[in-house]
C-alpha cells in the first residue's frame, strides 16, 4: 500500500520554503507538498480567516486527487491542520503539530506581535512574507477558541514543542487534554519553530510517528 502524501503547513512569518531542510532530512519514499495557505500568499489581500485557509488546502488536495494525507504543521499551520481534522476528518490521516494557536492568550498574542515587529524587513522579504500580513493573522486569532471541537478529532496526533519554548510546552500540555489521541514530544534545544530550528529532529520524530501502524 502506497504511503499517504505528507502536507507541510508553515508557521507565522514563514513561507513554504521553510520546509526545505525538513524535506531533505526526511528523505524520499513519500510524496510531499508544502502549499501556501489562503491569506498568507504574497498576492492575497491582507487578511486571514482560519476556515478559509483550511478550505483552501482541502481544495488544493482534491485538485491533486489526494483522498487522504498526513499533515505536519507549525504555528498557524498547525491550527489550519487541526481545523481540517475537525471539519474534513476523512482527509486527515495523522497530525504532527508544533505550536498550534488554538486558544492563544492575550499575552501570547502580544508577545508574538512584538516579535513580529522586531523581525528585520529584509528577513521577511527573503522569506516571501510581509509584516502587515503576519500581523493580520494575529488579529484574526484574537478571541479564537477552538478547544470545544477538538474532542471530535479522531486522527492520531503528535504534539511537538521545543525545550526553549516554555509557553509552547504549557500550551501543548493544555492542548493534549482536549485531544484524546494526542501525545507530546519535547525537542531538546529547539524554540517555537521546530521545522527550521530542529529540522532533522522533527523529521525523525515524524518518520517514526507516521510509520506506526494505524489504530
């Protein structure tokens, strides 16, 4: 039986190219795609809606003839993957999630806004993203609470957090209480964006998790 395709959903302040090291570390043997999410593409109007982003990913997979896929997502990409698991469960096999923004507190959003404002413009340009677009994502997540629907997620979930991301570890622990199929893995030395900071470690964890027999 052919392995399911692997969909890679990037984080806040990143573009699909952020998965380059992960893809190299993961190796061949599984088809992969790293799409732009609706509202984050450089030519999209500034503004973001989680449901629209999830629907856009689902539509793109259907155009490719993909019936079911596994997902790896970080930050807002993890939130989009979870939204798909709730609304399109038939499309989702397994989930590997880092830093999902499901019920972000005001302090978390404030810190992320500050961090986004401090990122040099040249770095954002190199990544193919814009500051107004990233700030619009944070504005869209104000007051968002997706925890009530998470108990409906049937797909196996691996939550990943960097050991240097203390707030991310706490958030992942809380998230695991709402996901009946989830377990948490902490990556030593990593921060919030594990796909770029610890690409090989994330690839190894993903490989092992996806190779486990389906329940």
